[in-house]
C-alpha cells in the first residue's frame, strides 16, 4: 500500500495543495490524506518529456482532449490532469469512470504498472479546476520538484543500505 500512497500523497496532493481552488482542496485532501481517495497526477504527455509545463492536452469549451503517460497509480480514484487552456496551464480533477476517460496499462521497469490515459471530450466544470494560469504552472512545477526530492531521498536510503549489506 505504501508503494501506492507515495506518489498519491507526494505528487498529486502537492499539485492540489499548491492550487487555488479551496473548495476542491477541502473536498479531496482529507480523503487523500486518510487513504480513502487514491489520486494520481497526470502530467507527462503521451509523447514523453519531463517538463511539467510542456502541455499538449487541451482544455477548450468545457472539455479535455489529449493523453498522458506514466500515470501512477493507474487505478486511482481520480486524476489531477494538466491541460493547456486559454489562460495558460490548468489542472483539473477528473474522477475514474468519467465519460471519455480511458486508462490502458503499461509495465514499469520495477514490475509494477502505470497508466496511459486518453481524454476525449472529457467534460469538466469550474468546480473541478484545481489551479489555473500562473498558479497552475507553479503548482505543477513545485509538485514535480517535491517528488524529485522524495525520490532522491528514497534512492539515497536504498543505496546506503545496499552499501551496508555489501560491506
């Protein structure tokens, strides 16, 4: 379970926490913190790349269209999806099972699986907008930066233990 909570609490919650929709934070953060809601940040584009602000997915006319890769956990209850809107970057909460949202699974190097999601005319409303404009850009960048720090700390611990065992 911890393997699934790390990306959920560390990355998706950070993007939501640093956003500007207080009502959505109040609705989702307690459930994410307690483990009742499993969330994932869907920020990497279908074509790859690691810049959280290189966003091809579009938010136009109240709908999301595009694709994301390396979404983990793939079986989340909902996804914080980055998109490009008329106001710049945006992050939307999209619940599992929403019409137009499909999830396919891809294997990861560690034997687990991640998701490739497709968004085809996924209807969204203002209440689902976790962050927009400069706030969304900053929230995405900060969430990815914080996740990178957490991953680095985890890997340092693994390497230190491996060295202890080897010696």
